[in-house]
C-alpha cells in the first residue's frame, strides 16, 4: 500500500546525511526537492560533524547552479539530532563511515539507514567527499547524487503499529474499521479476542515496531489507556501520549513529537477516537528550538 494515504497523512521524510552538511547532503536535498515535484516526500539534510551553521561550499553552490539552475545559497549546515533520526522514515548516507556513526549513536534506527547509492545501480557504494576538489569534482558528485535521488521510491512499510488488550478490544475493532475505510496501512499486534492478555506485552510489541523503524507511529488501547501508556514510556525513544480529546492529540504532536497515541476503550467512543486519530496522524512536530530541546531532554 502506498505510504501517502489520500493526501491526509504525514508525508514520508527522507533525511540525507554527510559529514559537515555543506556538500553532498545539501546537494542531495536540493536535487531531490527539484526532481520530485509531485511533493510526495519531505526532504531534509544533516551532518554528523557540523561547524556552526556553515553555508554550503561555494563549489557545491556553483555546481548545482551551473548544471540544474538550483539555488543552494540559503542552505545552513545543521548537526543531526535524535529527533531527526527518529522522525525520519529513511536515512540516506553517503559513506560507510556515516552509516557506522549513526548505528553507534542511534542503535534503534539501524534498519532506516540506507546508502544513497542503494537507490541506483551501484548498490552500497560510497559517494566520496568532494571537499577540497575543483568545480569539476563537485559537478561529477552532483551528477552522481542526481542519478540516485531520481530513482527514489516511496518507502514500503506500515505507517502505524496498533495493539490493544481485552479492555481496548471493542474500541480497537472500530479503530481497525476506520483505518481500513481511510486506506491507512497498519501492522496489527492484536489482541484479536476479548480474552485476558497482559497489556505490557502488547505495548512492548508496538513500541518495538516503532523504535526499529518498521512503523513510524503507534496506537495503543487498554481500558483506560493508562496502563499501555505507562508500559510504552518505559522504552527510551518512545513518547506515548494518553489523549481523550482532539486538542491534546494535536498538541502532543506539535510540542512533544509523540510517536504513540494511547486511548481508553472504556473512556471514549468510536466517533471521538476517529477524530483523535486523525489529529494525531496528520499533525507534524513543530520543530521549534524550545520544543526540540525539551524532547531531547526526554531521552
């Protein structure tokens, strides 16, 4: 099923990563934005060792302008963060050293990481750093990156993970029907009956899918929503929000970058649950510095 559902849900986010975020990754971001004019993606770029908001290298600016009439003058280098890697759907790196750095720094997101060249015929090869080279070197690098980004396809994975215990079973039945009606792809971790089941087990299955990158968000339901939210939040990198109104669902995405929605099957009904889910899935994290810094403090 296509990642973009009826134009309602958050677009898949592709994060390009290089060393200083002044050459290869900003060129990749700009080229991808230029050649994917259907707007079915969000493209960003970051570096693993950035020096204070540097501009793009002059030769990178000139290469994109001369080859494709693309303006890179407004780019400012940004250090990659935990919020960046967890909010991205695909992380495209330039070299094996970038991949190793990210896997060591953020071990839960390994399966999101791909070599940029995996999107071309040269599966898994590095794109060398043109830093210090002449304009022709940068132009050759830009052409190679263009070949890769042009072949990008929408990530084939479930958008959300869902799970419930017996207390959330009835509401989850309605949630499943709603997700199916809206053509929203999901991975279902049960429960499929009203028989008693331990909610920490269900929560663990859903959180594992979110942390691994198999799914980008989750929905958990128990009787009150309290148990599953407590269980989910025991995991580093999970921000589960218990929401029983639309305002809270929007606010927790905007301000907390919540990645799991918890609800109580004995607290709210199907109609309100649908509105809450829609708000949660269609609201992006604001990315403002104050909220980003606070999310980092959560670990």
